[in-house]
């Protein structure tokens, strides 16, 4: 670097920096090393259901409770006779669950009369709830669909359905159980009970990415919060005085990961002693913050910081602000899952690398 550039860089640093990512570029400062976790199978579906595959022993216990017909179809890949299934002509509103494990598979609003003799749906309840495999049995090549959680055989999917999907999910009635709208939903069919937490630790790309790896984190979403304007854009936050911080909304399963573990991971991700910057990113939108969704979260976060300050863990005082959460505004689509989409890596550190972490 030339002496002139060195002087300019030092001046920008001492003056508090530019409202941009890095010293000279409005783009995020990134390295090109790919993420090592992009192929990890999610433990939760988009609708918030636990879809961790059951063990062989767990499947056997559930399968032992099935009727002979349901066992033959779901465990032996059988097929019921056309126009004989009990759910073929079902017109009630409700949800069709896996007869083995209870995972919601299809909804009544997606059901249509295909004339084939089997219950047909143009879309699943949640794409994450079914798996597709090539089936070359009986001299044909078809796409078999199974329950993502218990691997029960359900039927097949064909490319001759109605809009908008153009697909026909052809199901065996015996592979399903129906819960009518308004009736109690079995425990195994409910989404997990979740809690929400909000964190700001510099570049939200990396913060979002690493929180997503926590065992028990259902989703992490990049956005803006704690500012003064409604519906801010990325440019507003970077180049206008909106007061927002780049933040991440973390939805988690408290039965699998605690708020305390998330706070611990947050402090491992970044340097909480830096003021209005993080690594190469400079500006108040990169400040460190914990935005509590409840008073209990706020009390815990402040106590955790007090303990860290008293322990001498950091040579400088922690600059992390602790506030009650204001409105969270999701960032633009291109910011969501940015590292997964691009394979690039951010300066935010992996917090799940030691024995006390919640790494998968």
C-alpha cells in the first residue's frame, strides 16, 4: 500500500469510518472460501416441524401399531386397489398426516379429483416433509414419495397435475390419517414450540449463517432493527441516518438449545468490544447488540455481560448494547442465506467448534 493510501486508511479509521462495508467498497467484505455445512440436512422444516429421521428402532415401534394394510403399504411399498381407499372421496377441510409418525403431509386445499382412483394432491403440506426417490420397479421409471421423518412409503408423484405445480401426488389412503379442521391435533403432528431472539454482531450474512448451524435453531433471518424509520432498505441503512443495526432474527427450539447457549455463541462470533464496526465493516449499523424479546432475555443478557466484564475475558469493556426488541424488518431476498447461495465466507467466526457448543 502506498504512503498516501496508508494515511487515508488511518484517517478513516480514526474518524469512525465510512457507512460502507470495508474501507473502500460498498459491498460486503468477504473471502471466497466455501461453507463446510451447506449440505447439512435440516432438522426442521419450513413450517417448523421436527423432521430429524427416526431411527430404525423408533420406526419399528410405530410400524408395529399399524393395520396389516397400512404396514404392507408403508413398510413394504405396497399399493392399495384403485377406488377403494377410504380417503379418496373425502371432501372435508383438514390435514392429511403420515399414518406412521404423524408428520403433516398434505392439506385439503391442495386435493383434487384426478380420476385415477387414488387421493391426489397438486402440492405437499411442506416440501421438506416428503422425499423423492427413483422407483424402477415393475418395468417402469417413476418417482416414489416417502415421509421425510419415518421413510414410510406414500405413493408416487407424476408431472400431469393441475396448476400451479403441474404435479400429481398420487397417495395411498392407508398411508395417511386425516385430522379435520377444528379437531385436536396429535402431539406428533404439531410444529415444535419455539422462542425468538435477536442479535446484531456486524455483517448479518455471517451471523445468520452461523446461527443456522446451531442444533435446535429452526431459522435465522437477516434484517434491520432498533432504528427510527419504517421499512428501511439496505441503502437506507448504509447511507442514511436511520439508526438501524444489521440484525438476525433467530427462531429456536428451547427444548434443544437454550437462550443462554445462543448468547454464548453470539459472543464467540465477534469482538463485542468494538464500537460501531466489526472487522472490516464500519458504521453504526455494524454495532454489537442483543435485542431482547422478553424481560427474562434482557435480564440474562445484561447479567452475562456483567459477568464477562468482571472476569477480565476481554481487555476492553464490552460495547454490546442490550435493549428491548423493536420492530424487525426482514432484509431484501438477496441478503437471505447469502453464504449458502454464494459459497463465500464472512469474517464472523464459527461459534460451534468446541465441546460446549451446540454444533450438529
